């Protein structure tokens, strides 16, 4: 079996392999999409193929939508060349369930796919269509950034600001140019929907588009009125969303399973930009998408697929519940200690009772007392599912090393907000015993030496070079105190959301001091990480 339109005709062989085929007329869907496109998605990665594309397929199969998705890739065009075009825009989605079973289906809801670096004219034509309702995004949080740490525009952004929407070179410049095209063709309404896992993602996307509208207006390269159009909420909306579905990179065991079932050409590849892609995606069964219901040109009936539409305030609460309490802090704790203890799978970590106690303590005892309750999802039910179903899933090939990436960006949100909530509510910060243990564990992780004394590669992090320099000279087995090296780190609110020495009844009883003492114990020698965990989590 080969993954293409021609081979899908032979349904019997796919059914024998346990792979479900789409139950709609794909030719009709593609034709309808060409005439009246409704949904464009930016970001052709794994999360898109496993989640939004699967939602669209459900609507197509139920007869609730007649058009498919047009996907555009603006960062890594190799994804289109290697995973879409050769396979007629089809994907095999393998859902890995915690009970050991799998569901395999061909996702066929993508009508067409484009590289933004060479097919902008096609996208301009699509953005000129009055039928277009939604442009959604999964481009990662970094993808929305227009400036560096110094506040200056990145070079390609700065160039696009001068030259205007005619031939932009940056990802965001091209998106803004498509928005400009829609304005020039009659100020047509549209929803720009970020589905990326970052706080207030709609505002972040709006800020990026607005910056281009301002720059082009000031430089006289935009059609007059473009800035007003971008700011007009009756014309353009930028809804907030919360998305949650673990979609690791394509796993070799899944590839082998598909190959054994008779599917050919399923080998994955790594692009020049280090993107891991394959004709298939593997993902967990659990998924959440909560969205602010503001779509000025209408939208597909995604509520029929389990998407929760609500107000902005509720989306914010759901996002805070997940990111600050019920999932992300637990993920980071497992990432840090998993790397130190030599684990390569999150599910294997969940067989370690000390690590389970660690995340139970962080979630139930330290997080839930100050959790933001969105009401439409019960926080305890959410965290129960995380700890009892999602994280222990042995068939989910998720790695602590992946989650440990960019921890300096994640920690102030995932833990800092809980600390602030304790302060604001006058709760005793001495009750926080495991969160500062994670801080100490992260600093210990930054040394790049595991619990057996072996070196490992610290995952990419924008603050790593600076932090490694501050920690230079510290080695395994060295005795503390390490206050002179740790205070500049632990007092930095950029890294932890607050100055940890100001979180407590005094410097000596602060979270900063507690993290210092934990760090000393974690560094005493081989096996100290495991011993320290066992000592404090129980």
C-alpha cells in the first residue's frame, strides 16, 4: 500500500491493515475548496495534521462541511515537499491509547498545500475570496516574534517594513501581506486564530499583524486605511484559544508497525531546519481546544467535534489552569528530573514512584489550592486524567528531553504564577516545598551532568549560555554553599516570575534559600538526585 489518491481506491487492503479510510468524496471536497475556500491553516507540522486536520475530517464525514483546509508552510518548506506533495496531501494518523490499542486512519481533509516562499500568488487569490472564514495557526510561540531581545526588528522583518506587502520575505510579513490583500479586495472579514500553546495567543498574533500595518502605513507602502481595517474588530478578529494534545515527533516503532501492516514509503526524515517529519503522525487520544467565539465571517461548526466555544475570560482561565497548574508544571518537573535520571520516555518516568509523588505534590497539594477554575473543565478532573491516563501512556513516545527545551521561557509561567497567587492570597509560602525543588533540579540540570556523573547535552534554551557562565566552576561532589553563584539566578524574576528571595517571610526562609539548600543536596555526588527526591517527595 502506498499513501496516495490512486491507492486509496483499493479499500480492502487498507481495511485488512486496520487503517480507516475517509468517508467522504475527496474530489468533491477539493473542487468545493477551490471554488469557495473557507479555512486556511499556517503551519504544516505534526500538531496540525493530528488535530485541526482531523477535526475537519470529522465535519466532512458528517456532512457538516463541504470544503477542506488549505495549508500553508512559511518556515520549513521541506515539510510540504517531503510530507504533503508526494502523498497527495494525505496523512496517516496513529492514535496511541493508554490501554495499548491504536487507531489508524487516513486524514484526507487537506485540499491543497503551499510553500509561502514560492506560492504566495496562490494564497493571495485564496485570501481574496469572500468565502474565507478562518486563518488558523500552529507556528509555535517563537513564530510570532518580530523583535530580538534588544527590541530591534529582526533583519528580514525590518526589510519587509520598508518594502511593503508586495514581496515580503519573512513569515509574518507574508501573513500580513495576505491580510493586506484581503483588505484591498474589499475589506473582507476574517478570523485569525492562533492555536499555539502560549498565553493570550490571539493578542500576540494581533500585535504582529498590527506592527506591519503600522510600519507599512508610516512608510507609505500600504493601501490607505489598512491599519484601521486591522484594528476593526467587526472586520478582523483574533480570538484567544487554549489547545492541548501531546503530539511527539514521528516514532520509529509506529513507522515499523505501519510497515509491517503493508504501508510502503513511511520512513521519516529530518529537514535541514531540524524538523522531524514523516507521512504519518502519532498522537495521544486526549485533546482539548477551547476558543473565544468571535468569527466575523462565520466559522465551521467545530463545536460538533468537541471544540468548546466560550468567552475570552473563560479561555484565559482554562489556559491558566492547564499551563500554571494541571499539566505544564508537571511536564517540566518530569523533564528536568527525567534528564538527570537518564530517562528517555515520560511514560517510563511514571513507573518511578518518587517521580509520581513529585508531580502529585506539585499538582494536588501545591497547585490546586490556588488553581484558576474555568468551570467548563474541572481542574481536578483534568489533573486526574493527566496523572492517571496521559503521562503513564506507554505508547506515547514523548521524551523529557523535548519538554526540557526552552525551560527558561516556560518556568516563570508554569510555576511563577502559582507563587504570585500564594502571595496575593496571603497563603503561607512555606507550604511550597516541591516547586523550589524543581527550580534546584533545573539549575542542577543546566550543569549537563546526570545523576551517575555522566555528561549529557543540555537542550536548546535562549538563556543557557548566560546561565552556564554563571554556574561555571561548579562540579558534581562539590560542597556548598553556592549562594554567590545562585543568588543572581534565583533572584531574577525573568527566570522564575518573582525574586525568589522576596517570596517568604525573610531571605533565610525564602523560596530562594530553599532552592539553594536543595541544590547543595542534589550535587553531593552520584545518586544524590534520586536520594534527594526520595527524601522530600514523601
